[in-house]
């Protein structure tokens, strides 16, 4: 464990807490893409298949359980909660996320570390996580205005993978034979996808103005 | 085929 990875995990945790705060405090999920939340639930469920077979550390197990439980809780809340579900932007959240699932699965069949069930689903979860934010970014683009908590949620969600890139660079220089090409390349793509959001987020922060995304 | 890594990251 190094400081970059710990910072990344904490930033990821903060993004989930901000999302839960937004939904429970405002009793609204406007501006939140249900499709992105479903993709994230799928990412965690397929990545942590080794939850009960490979014990890494207490921290690792607890964080995996938190990520799985919180992502499922958000999806269930957005689908079932009678007040929250009314604020879901159903007609704006129309990204065809099934294509992202299909593309990630096909790529995982082609590019993986070992052609086994667990490794293919691990690679699938890595590729899918890189693309999972797309429905959310498209929804924000369409809705134009970004409320503070939603903006902070997406910002922390993007920042966590940037910390992981620093973690992979650090591990590359401090550990022999460290090579995580699948996670590194995918993590880079994931962070780049946030680039324009980060730019407009920074501009709005600098001007202390409400964040606007160009339609 | 890529080298198999230990999945110690989240």
C-alpha cells in the first residue's frame, strides 16, 4: 500500500459518500445517471469475484464490501424509492450502455492476463469502469447545469483514478516485475474521459460561478 | 498473453 493508492481509495470513498449525501439529503437523484450507477455496480460485482477466495487484507475486504453495497444501494434507491425515483431524468439518461457492456466483454475475451473465468471478468470490470462514466457525462452535458454535489461526485470519481495512475508509476519504480498494463492503459483512458469535465469544473471553481457545460 | 498479476488493488 502506498500513499497514492490510499489517497485514491479515500477519494473514491468520498465520491460515493457525496453521492449518497446528495440522494438522501435532497431526496433527489436529478442529474445522476442511473445507467452509470448500474455499470458501477456491475464493475464491482465482476471485479471482486475473489472476495471470498483471496484474502489480501482486512482493509481490502472491507473496502470491497463497501463499494459493492453502496453501488447496489444507489441503484436500488434510484429504482425503488418512491420519492427519489420521481426525480430521475429518465428522458435525458438515454445512453445505450448495453453497448459499453458488450464492448468491454468482447475486449476482455481478447485481451486478458489469463483465459480463465475470474481473469476475464476482472479485465471486463477494468474496461467497463473506464467507460462507465460516459452516460453520466452525457447526462450532465444534456442537462447543462450541474448542481454542486453532483459536480463534486463526478470530480472525486475522476480524481481517484488519477491517484491510481500515480500509484502505478510509483509501484513501477519501486517493485521489480511490476506490470499492470490492462489497469494502467484503461485507467489512463478513464482519466482522459474526464478531462473536459475537469476543465469546466476548474473554470467554474476559478470564477466561483455555477458550473456550466456547453450544450 | 500478459503476465498474471496479483489482484491486491481495489
